[in-house]
C-alpha cells in the first residue's frame, strides 16, 4: 500500500557507508535530546485531557511486534485513533488504484532494456508477477510492492492495521492527518527518474537491505528512537527529499493535531522517523507549548 511505502522508503536502502554516517547522526541527536521512546503523552497548553503520540514501523514480522502495557492503557484511554492517513475510509483501495495509474511516464521508458529484463525477472522470482503488471502504474507503486518482501518472514504485518483492529473492537473513530491525494501529491514532487533509480538500487542490493532491516527492527523493538531517526536520515534514498518527506509534513500536521486534541483525547500513530530531531513532532509540540512525557 502507498502509506506503507511513504514512511519506510528511506530506511530500507542503506548502502555500505551507512554506519559511519549513522554513528555521527546518533551522536548529534543525543547531543540535542534524550528522547528515546516510541510512546509519548501530550498534555498542558490548555488541553482538558491528554493525548498520545506513538511511532510506528509500517511493516514488521509478527513475532517482533508486541504492544506494551503502557501503549494498551494509553489506547484504552483515548477516544479516537489518528493515523498518517485514514486507512478505514470507504473505497480506499479503488481510489489507490485509480491514482496509481495516473502515470507521467511508463516504467519501460525509465529503464534500459537490460535493467527492465533484470527487474522483470526479480519480480517473477520474489513476487510471482512480472514487471508488465506495473507498466501503467507510478514507480512508487512498484516500490511499495517490493517493500513487502524486505521483512524476512512469510506474512509481515502492519502496525497500523493492528491498531485499527483494536480501534474497531473498542468502537473508536479512525481519522487521518493526510488524505490519499496528499500522499500521492508528495511523490508527484519526486521525479520519476529518481524513483526509478530507487527501484534499481533497491533490487541490486536487496539481500543486504533485508539484513540491515533487521537492525532497524531491533532498534524499534528496543525503542531506540535516536538510532531509528539516524537510519532515516542516513539512508541514501532520503538524500535531497528530507524536507519534502519529513519536515514539511511534520509542520503541516501540528495544527491538525492541535485541533484534534482540543476536542478529544487522541492516539496519534505515525512513522517513528517523524518523532525526533529539531523538526520532529516531539520538538514541534514542545515549541507549541505542550508537555511531552515518555511512556515505556
């Protein structure tokens, strides 16, 4: 799905120079903040009741996913769930397919004949379908499909889907900070040639990406937010698009979060890469006057 890809593209492609850059960024982040948790309580600044902010990883193997007692308690106390996008809206899949097929340039024109044949065979071996299936779709649709094969398990699960299941059982409203059109609009600002390069580099180094993904999952499991943020910033696929994919969206989300919190206790769940840093949601919420408390 598009929403899986949007927040995970930049943490699945590391390359051989990741760890040098990663260590430097971790040191910088630790110098700025001691934020190292995935679940945060938001209070103060006139709120009549607290809300919560949780950092997700969009796909993970089932055995690695465990919701803490603190998370379950915070979720129970919240009145609604707010994701990056409302994934419970009617007709979402049909709308996704329609927007995915509004292409600017067919995939076959974005690769050499040799690259196209190589990608086609890779898809047949890994997904059981060939590249022509994606011929009239946007490049990042193919990237979304490839990402589902990065976790080394048969059936990876979506953290957001699991939270939505809980919300349904508890009869909570589900909302989103963005629309599907908003998310497609983000990728409209990334050239198709850049997206094609991401596809090619991802396939060329796929085995290593699967291995490095395990490091990210371990950082997520241990709630090591500085490392997660460093992985996001150090990934080559993020280069040049940090402001577009993270910072600008964070700033757009803050007023929407403020409005939602003024009316109800909200459990916000967004990609963990959005939380830390000077332009992260935790910092922006503090600057807006809220008290932010880590819950573990």
